[in-house]
């Protein structure tokens, strides 16, 4: 995947002794280390030193580090700071709160704050449903994590999880007009998480659980669903499952196989893997084999993880034993939500004709798509830099948009299936091909189609609280 990362750029701030030709040594050192100078900016010029920012195109972070070391070794040169566009884009965080009403006078203040606001408070106290019309509740989602399963980075804690949660909040707003707040909890105790989320729920129209490790995530979500009257949706489970089903529906069409006939291997039976398997079953697929670190999840074995016990009893109809090596033999599709480089080319070669591979571990997939390419009929990853990005970003903005529009009490199976069909339907018959089984996350029709289908399903299944309205995109 190296060539895909060649566009990475670092910005190195150098303090350079002001003695004539040092810059030519700097340029030579960068060139000799394989870097390309993209831009040079003068930050400060004194008689003895100049400070310059040098933007350098590098292959990857390790390559950038080598170039920085080469520069630091030059006489008369001091490396002051190294940044890259990724870190620069995160300076100060990625979101902010903006007022919708401007306060310019004391009179304004008496309307939107005290004493005026007291009338609104009393109205809501008398009729709590009014919170949906008179507060941010109608359009606001809490993105809640405990930092225990952040992307594929593992248990990195709540503070380190914040950039991802800010990112989700940013995407909620940009893609679907939903106001989302990142909430990173400094506890991993399920009881405490349930208690805290219940306690903050009054201000929100929905709860998006994110990057909470399995199997704890299942219990936390189930308890919150039972106890709250707003949608509780664990994105890594259901958002991912919805998008995988959409992608698999279209991939099956590309290879000319019936969805229900596919033999599917799911690798990584955690939050995403369990929900994907359940969703594929709901869509009619019967032959699913799950593989985790312990090998194939099979009947007759006892697992400490209660979800694996359930999984063993409901999947693997041929009762295969062994490892991924045994599961993959003759499989039509591999769905990876596990860890980097788990799937080898040798595995892909053992799959059925026209294999479908969704290698979705982030940030590094189960197999390098370039290595797999010659052996697969359809290849998808969770990444933005390859075709067929199967990422829950295709689901969560639209599904919450639809749920908030109709003030849904929950996001149920019918709404998830509707979302999957809506995503798949955005790719027309004429457009469908191996490198376009799933629409781009930037295709505006995705959020529109998902929100409309989800809202419709909410009304049909009786979970919508609001009378049917003409759809407006959320600012009504
Ligand atoms: N593309 C997308 O939209 C999404 C991608 N993901 C990615 O999927 C991966 C898993 O995410 P979650 O289910 O939330 O995490 P999780 O922690 O709940 O589950 C991961 C599972 O993979 C298993 N696993 C780890 N290494 C393995 C190996 N070498 N072989 C087999 N199984 C292995 C773990 O034991 C665990 O059961 C992460 O890399 C995450 O970034 C998750 C959600 C959405
Ligand atoms: C995309 C996402 O939610 C994850 O990798 O955890
Ligand atoms: Mg996630």
C-alpha cells in the first residue's frame, strides 16, 4: 500500500544559521533521503538565524522520521518542530458549538434567557414532549465511548478516543445536519456507563454508542435500549452491518450469485462481526462461519464469551472445525472486521470462484488490496483511498437523520434493513461493477435515500412519535 501513502506531507520547522549556502545542504539531504520539497516558507529572519517551514512529500511516517533525522544531523540546522496535515487539521479540535439566535440587546437576553426562558422551561415541565420542539433535543445525538475498542487501535482510553468521536460528530453535522456531541467516559464499568448515559439522555434525541469493546457492548446497548425511549444504536455493530449487507447485495449481483446462497466467512466475532452475521441472517444468508483468535466458532465447544456461545449455536451449519484456513475453503465471501493482515493470498486462492473480499479492519485491512487484487472478483475495504469503501459512515448520518425526523423511539430491524436496501439502491444497474458496489460516502443521495427509507420504516413499524411531515432535511 506504500504508493497510496506517497502523498503524505510533513512540515518541518527549521532554525537555520544565517551563513550563506546551508539551504543547499538541506535540499540535498532531503533529496538524498527520498523526500520531495513541496514548499518552503520563511517564518522569521534575523541576522544570525532564519526560521523556515519546509513541506516535504514522504512515503509514510517512518520515511518522514528518517528525513527529519537527516536534517537534525546537519551542522547549523536545528529542527524546531515537525507537523503534518493530519495533526494540523486537528489543532484545537474539529468541531464547535454555534448559537442559532444572536443576542444583541438586554431585550434579546430577556427573551432567550431569563426571564423569558422560564416560560419555556415550565411548558416542558408540564409536557416533556415539548422538549422536541423547544430545545436541541430534536436534532441532537450523543456519540458515547469508553475508549475500549477505538478503530482497530484497541483500548486506548477515553481521551485518546476523542479525535474519533469528534470526527463522528463532525460527519453527523456535515452529512446529515445532525448536531452530535462527543462524550468520552472515564469508566469501563457497564453498570456505570448505563447509569451515566441514562442520566444524560434528556438532552438528546438519540444515542450513538461508539468503539466500546465486545462483549461488553452488547449488554450495554441492550440495557440502554430497554431503559430509554430514544434510539440507542451501537454504530460499530449496526452501522457496519447495514453497510456490509448493502455492499454484499450488490457484490452478489456483480458475480451473478444469489445473496441467500453465499457461503460467508466472518473474521473477528466482536461488535461488528456479530452484528454483521445477524444482519446477513436476517437477509436470508444461512451459511455463515465465524472465525476469531480461537479459530472457527463451532457447536459443542464452551466459550466464556456468551455471545460466542450464541454464535456457535446459530451459525456454521456444516459445523466446520479448525482455523481460518479451514473456514475459507470454498467460501464465496470473506468479511473481515478483525485485525491487519489476517487474510493471506493463499486463503483467497482457496475460496470459491469469483471471491468477494471485504477487508474492513481500520486503519490497516485484513489483506493489502493491491496484493489481493489479482485473485478477487470484488474487493472492498473501510478506507477512503481504495474503491468500494465499506464504512459505517454510509449509514450512521442517514439512519439518525431519518430517526430524528420522525422522533423515533428506537432504530429497529426494519429500519436497518431499509437503510441497507437504500444504500444498495443508490448504485444503479448501469453503474454497478466490481469497483463500484457501494456508493461513495460523498454521494449526497445516500443520506437522502437512507433517511427517507428509515423514516418510512419507522412509521410502518409504529415507532415514530411525530405525525408524518413533508421531509425537509432536519431544520424544521
Ligand atoms: N469499516 C468499518 O466501517 C468498520 C470497521 N471496523 C473495524 O473492524 C475491526 C473490529 O472492530 P470491532 O468489532 O468494533 O472490534 P471488537 O474489538 O469488538 O472485535 C474485534 C474482534 O476481532 C478479533 N480478532 C482480533 N485479532 C484477530 C485475529 N488475528 N484473527 C481473528 N480474530 C481476531 C478479536 O478477538 C475480537 O473478537 C476494527 O479494526 C475496526 O476498525 C469496525 C467497525 C466499522
Ligand atoms: C469506522 C469505525 O467506526 C471503526 O473503525 O471503528
Ligand atoms: Mg467505530
